[in-house]
C-alpha cells in the first residue's frame, strides 16, 4: 500500500484545520443566542447576549472610555454607570427584563431579584468596587424615569419628586455622591488602549462578534509561532489544530476573551529566542504588560536560562509601555487599578464562582475546604490558604532547584526548558479556566526536541509519559467533558467531593501538574534533551 506523500498529508491537515476553525467559530458566534424554544418574553430583541458579559463587555467599555476622553476616570464607577446605560439599552433586552421597572416591588416577574437585572446593572454588579450607600437616598430623584406607563403621566408627579429630592439630598449627601467610587475591571490602564481599535465600533454586540472572528484568525498566527519554535518539525496546520482543541480555547472564544492574543505573544517571543534573537523576543514578551501576572511568572523562563538580553528588553518594553500611558491616564489611574487589584485578591479567596472557575494552585484547596453555605465574611479558611501557598512554594522551589541542577542553559527547547516553562505556568498567582490554553507554550517547548521525531531517537523513552498525559488532556477536553460524567466521593456527614470534567473542576491544572512532575523526574534521571544550539547562539 502506497503511503500518502507529505504534500497530501499537509493538504488533508489543512482541510481538517479549516473545518475545525469554521465549527469553532460558528459555535462561539451562536453560543449566547436566544434559546430556540424559549418563551417570547425571554427572547432578546438583539438575539444574543454574549457582549453583555464582563469578559468582553468590560474590556470593550475600557477602550470606549479612552475614545470618549475619560481615560483619567477608567476606574470611576460613576463613569461606568453612564457608559453602561448608554451602550446596553434596555430595548435590546428580553421583555421579561425590559418590563421590570423600579421600584422592585412593582416588577412583574416570578424571577428572583438577582435574575432581573438589566444589562447595565449586571455589568456593574460584576465590576469591582461599590457605589456610595447614599445613592439609596438619591434614588427617588431619578425614579421618575423608570416608572411604568401611567404613573409617569400624572401631572403632579414631577412636583412631588422635586420636593422629595430636595428633602432627601442635603449638601453632605451631594458631596459624598460627587466623590468617585473606585472600581471596575481587573485590567491595568494599558489594557484600555489595547481595546481602542475594538471599541471604535460603538455597537458592542457587533464588536464582540468581530473580535471572535479576529481571534479565529489569530489562532493561525499562534499556530505558526508553535511551528517556528519547533523549527518546522510540527506542521503549521497541526500546531493550529492543537490550539483550537486545547482546554480553555473554546470557552474563551465564546466569551470574547483575549487568551489567544496572550498565547500569540508568548509563542512568538520564544520563537524569536529559539533563533537567537533575544532582543526581539524580549520585546514581544514586554507586551505582556497588558497581563502583568503572566509576564511576571513567565519571566522565570528567560531569567533561569540567563538570557540577559531577553530579560532586559522585556523589562524595558514593559516599563516603557506603562510610562507611555501616564500623559493620558495619569498616576492616579494606576493607583486606582492597584486598589481594584487588592479588592479582587480578597474576593478571590472567598467567592464561590471565582474559586470554582479558577485554575491556579491556590484555588484547589479552597474548593475542597471552604463551606460556601456560610456568609462570605465568615468564609475564609487559614488552612486552605496555607495549603495553597505550600503547593505554590513546593512547585517553584523544585522547578528552580531541579533545573539549576540538571538543566542545560544552552537549550531553549526540550525537556529542561519545557519543565521550566511548565513550572512558570503553574505558579502564576491567579488565573481562570480559559487561560489553560497558555500551557501550550510549555508543551511547544517540550515537544520541540528533534530526537523525539526520529524512530531511533534516544529521547522517546523520556517522553512517553508526557505524551500520554497530553493525549489525556485532549481526550478529556474533546470527549469526556461532553458526556457529563461525575464521581461523588462521600465524606463525613452529608459532605462529599465530586470529580467531574466540567469547567468547575481543575482537571486540566491537575494533569499539567502531573506532567510537570513527570518531566522533573525524567530531567533528574536522564538529563536534559533539547534543541542543539550553534556556537553563535551560545552566550
């Protein structure tokens, strides 16, 4: 039987890749469409609510505030409220929500109070920060605009509300309301400028779908970067397929997240480093100023490899981008962002939704030890915090120690560099399930060992375990997670631990942790295996 030629295999891979791209794009484009059999009162007039979620909508609002000249108020909730009501009009909502007027006791719905928020209200609920409690006193002054038809036509109502407003808004209340309440999305000010091109479209729904299609195209760019890291040994369509099918990719695409953009920065920065262009690679990674936590922890990779030029340009570009925002946003916006970050860090430790969706090491003990039935103020667990930091300390200590002992700093791909990159990924301070796609950088570095692709290569025994774990990652993402399988392990009393493959379970982080341990053991036992370097590239 004649084997197909490499050209034929490449063509077949491209056909499959383009088919998967279309399927992923269509699924993401329609993920938040109106349910086809839902009652009319639950059908949105604009047909899709994906743009109203904070994942895309919050970032789009930051870019829009820059375009509107409010860049010095990026973290002022009063400005967020104004913009949210403008860009998320109530006429686009389902009638069930649109017809729910204030005050709440007049709402004609069987839903709970947390289920009838308007789009703008929901967005502001997700933002960090709190509005002044004095707004309850001022609410009556603006209540007339939200009264049902019939009451608003009463000729005496404006006079009544004007009188009540004067009584309810003494000078000290007005002063308190004029003081900006700090809050908003978790992204730094530089992130707002990244979203300016996206926010040029004043229609957030249209911008959301455009962003999704742009992410599909960027996936091919990321795949090309993985091919570049492997020096062409991993075919471009195969590398792109690896991105399309990796855990976290589709969820982020549906939400309009920027996870593929971060991955593209990472893989192309390291692809340049593989070619000995450390300055340009570091400049690429300097763009991680938009995601400072990822930039800080992946910095461990060039630092331990002693790629000083890479480190230097990464720091200079990152600092330069931040400084470039100061004439526009001022220093106070950066201080406001730090305040938002501190609040988010505290919320992250007790909020059930964030903990269940998290993928960092610290979130694993919290999901097991916290009682989410207790009030939020009583929910902290010193034991869960201690266990989380213990896991973090063990991983980062072993990563640095084992690599310094057995790693070969001349090799920028292969077992040692891949193990180091896996450790850098795992010790990131906080990240969510769709960020799991960033583990593709360590995998690209790990499997770029040239001897792995030879039948007689001595590296194959070293990589059998890692290959099995990666296959299991894809198997769970593409098959097992769709079956709804779950295993309940009973504990004392009525408590139990549920193991499943939904987005509420950190199975991907646990598998990456096993992969890291497997690579560490093989690095100790077999030594480093990786991409040979030329004398010109040895520093």
